[in-house]
C-alpha cells in the first residue's frame, strides 16, 4: 500500500491524465462530437504551416523620404512607401534600424491606413538597436463622449461589400464540416465565407443562455438577438452542399435563418520585428476619458485572414493590438512593456485567432482576451502580471481557450457594457491555468455580488497556482483543481492529434 501511495503521488506531481482529454480522443477517433470544442484550426493557415519569411519586392522607407533618428516626422514618407507597395500588388515595407516618428506636433491627427493584400511591415528587430516606430502624440477620439472611438495609429484593413450568397436549409451540429444551402452558384472551392445569424427568437436565446437567468437589462441579446459570425474556408462544393476546411464551432438550426455571405478581406498581411512605442505616461484610470481609454492605440488588423504579427514589442500604450473581423490571424512571440494602459491583445468579433508566446509585463487593465462575436480564439502560453486578468468583454464571445496561461485571475477585468452582457457565452475553457497572486474561495463565474461579471458555466481543467477554489455549481466541468494535467497544452495536443505530429513552427516557437 505504501508503494502504491508513493507511485500515485509521483503521477500527480508529473501531471494527471485528463479524463476530458481522453474522452475527446475517443470521440475524435469515432468521428463524434466531444464536450471539448476543436481549437486546433486556430492561427495562420490553421496551424498547419509556419509564418513564411516572404520575399516580395522591398520598399525601403528611407527611399521615400524617411530618415531615422533625425527628430523629424516620418509619417508622410511611410504613407508614400505603403502606397507604392500597395500599387505593386505586394511588397515589404522595410524599416532599417533606428527611430522613426509617426505622430509629431505638426503631423495630421489621422492614422496610417494600410489597405492591400500581401503587404508586410518588416523592421530590423524589436530590441535594442532595432527599429522603433514612435508615436509622440495621441490620436483624438472621433467622438469625445464615446471613449472607445480613438483610432489605432496603424490600421491594416480589408474592405468591400458583404453580399448574401445563400441561406442554410438544413441544421448542422457543432463539429460538422458541412452546410446545406439553397444556392451554391456564387460559391466555389477556395472561397472564404461568413456564416451568420442575428435572431432574437426566444428558443435561440434560451439555448444560448444554457439555463442561466437573463437580465432584462441585457438588451443587445434580448432585443437585437443572438449574433454568431463565423468565418470559414470552403474546401469543396457538391450540389447544394458546402464542405468546409474547419468544423463548425456552434450548432446551426435552420429555422433561425442562418445566412452565407461573402467575406470582404485581404490575406497574407504581416507585421514583424518592430517596436511600437507610444508616449503614454499617466497613471491609468479606467474610463476617465478617451485619452486614458485609447489615445495611444497602436496596431489594428481588420478584415484580414491568414495574416500575422510576430516578434514585436509594444511599450507605453493604452491599447496594444486589436484583431477585428478577421480569421486565422497569429500573434506570436511579442512583448508588452511600459506604463499600464487599457487593453492588451484582443480578438474582437474574429474567428480562430491564435495569440501565443506573449509576455505582457505592462499590467494593462484588461489582459489578453476576447470581445464581440469572437469564436474559436486561442491564447496559448501567454504570461501577464498578477494584478490583471483576462478580458471577456461581452457582446457575445464564444468558444475561447486560455491554454497554459500564467497570470492574475479575478473578476472585474472582463469588461463590457451592461446592455451587452453576458461577458462570455458557452465554451470558455481554462486549461492548465497557473494563477499568480492571492487565492479566492468559492470564486463565482456568474457573480451574485455584481452585475458586471457573468460567464456561462465554463470548463476548468488543471487550474493551479495560488489555491483558488470555485463555486462548483457555476462550472460545467471542473477537473483536477490544484494540479496540472496531461496534456500540458490542449491546443498542441489537438493539433498533434489532427496532423499526426506537431508542426515544425510550433516546435521552434517553444524553444
């Protein structure tokens, strides 16, 4: 008995095998739907290949009038460089070593907008002796009374019309790769599509709430309806059926009028090896004014697919990165430092975004997380300080994986206006989350003490660190509290199971 006891302790110290993972593997092998969603399709090209070192034509900003370290604005020179690259149809906007100024006293108070496919911003490194893009002055809000309307300094964006192409005519379960529609004449293999519903049918809202009580003050979901916005890549078209590259992250009921729309976007856009430095120096006060909430907002991706941000540093900013209305974007190996501000890296109304190997040392009010109708987002091996916690900013995010996270954990940092609650809908997954800071007893995901923290019962596996306990009737699955599990990373395990082996890019990223 003593020997058996010692053996059991050694197994625990190395990490227990997760029963939930074991059941996922069984379901995967049988082609059935498991309790755990499949997050393995997140990231650039569905995690199947690494971000490339592209070799487009190089457009050096110094050939268009930018001079590093001269104390003069480089904003117009950068715009000219971008215009040349976009006109070419592709290009590397190249920054040599040095400090480039993008919002000086005499500059216009407008962002730098990059609207083109196959455009890559490439610096000469984000560390000492590399490339710095320095933003001296904040950008004013479009409406000072709407604190969230400050533009981001650098905006990479797609565009165009979203046209309704078809209506879904047959229900489909979560995990399915097929959609039957009424018309496929305008859809072909290789197209990106939008799967969308916006409907306030009582049974749809009831399904979305998973048995939780809905407050009458939550007018967005009550009056405007359940809003799902999934981006998918069409693999093949056969008759009236669409076969998708990725599994559905949400059940589709045909009676709720799901539509298929065209996706107005660009692909293969990248930002790499750059330091983005703001001039935010104040003590942050949440919602004090638009400057505090977003005056120094640095980088936004909007309507982009198969794109990336890597090896970048962000310092002294209010908002770091927003990935909006995008799909399969990877943010890898980045750091956030300097004066604490408002938001870190956020996946907003996007699908299958991967934020990995991020070291956020800045104590932003909202640590990395999700907002809007995001779905399938993965935060993988992310670190942040104990005095902040992950963002779940309401407006109907779903199916988010926080995987091997190390950081603070407490309510109050989710975010979201009252009328846009709940903070997060079904399938919030915390997998091997290591909590820093002080423990809490009977932590509530559906708080009875405040209106601003409401999360549909999540799945919590291998939560450990500080010693927090949970109110278990507010958790869908609670496994191995206080002890990490095997596999260490759910994202890695699902990707390896799907591909047969871990891809080389992931192995290199962990080194």
